[in-house]
């Protein structure tokens, strides 16, 4: 399963994103979608899993959950928008992540791309940064990778100057 992971589109969609969307089997969006036209365009092309973020309106909150936890190719995946980082998980998720850790924990919000192996709970933490045009980030970033037989491989950063 080829995954494209993105976050913080803030209503932005363009050919740069679409090029990589078309190469994926599924697109995962970690919140702050902005205008739902973004997720409509993605969903018209590929299977989409998404969560709403703190800037998203009632329509996004009706269409997408706060937390999306699911199984993909034998891996337990948890996507939420505001999740924190290993050692500093957000209070809203902290107790569950320690008592029932997923294999991969994904969040957005910070606009800072990070991939951290949380050895304490045997969990891969991923934040794809921000692919939209709104925010302080100088590079637009996404992550792509493959999941098969309970393993992740081919992790790659996709980036473009703003």
C-alpha cells in the first residue's frame, strides 16, 4: 500500500500535491484542511483518510473525525491533528497512547516535519509538516511510504519551496 501523508493544507491544493496524490494508493490527511474542496479533490482521485484540525469548520467536523484509528496492512495507525511528540504527547491523547500504543502515531498542527521512533512505547511518530501556503514554514512538505505485511518501508520526504 503506497501512502501519501500530508497535513495543514489550509485550503490550498495544486499540481505539486496532485502529482504525488496520483502516485499513492491512499492519501492520509492529518488535519487543518481548510476548504473541503481540498479533500473533495483528493477523494475524487484516491482513497482518503482524514481528521479535522483546529482551523476546520463544522462541515469538516461533520465529515471527518477528531481521531482516526484503523488497521492498514497489519499495522495499527492513529491519526489526529494535535498530538504532541514522544515524551511530550498532548494531554488529550497521552493516557491512551501509553496504555494502547499504535504502531504509527500521526499528527500535524506544528507545521514542522518530524519522524521519531518512540522506543519507550515501540511506536513510530510521524508529522508530515505543512503542504499548504499558510504558516511560518519555508518548505512545503509531505511524507510518502509503503506499508506491507506489518512493516513500513521506503519512507521519503517530499518538499518544495513556498
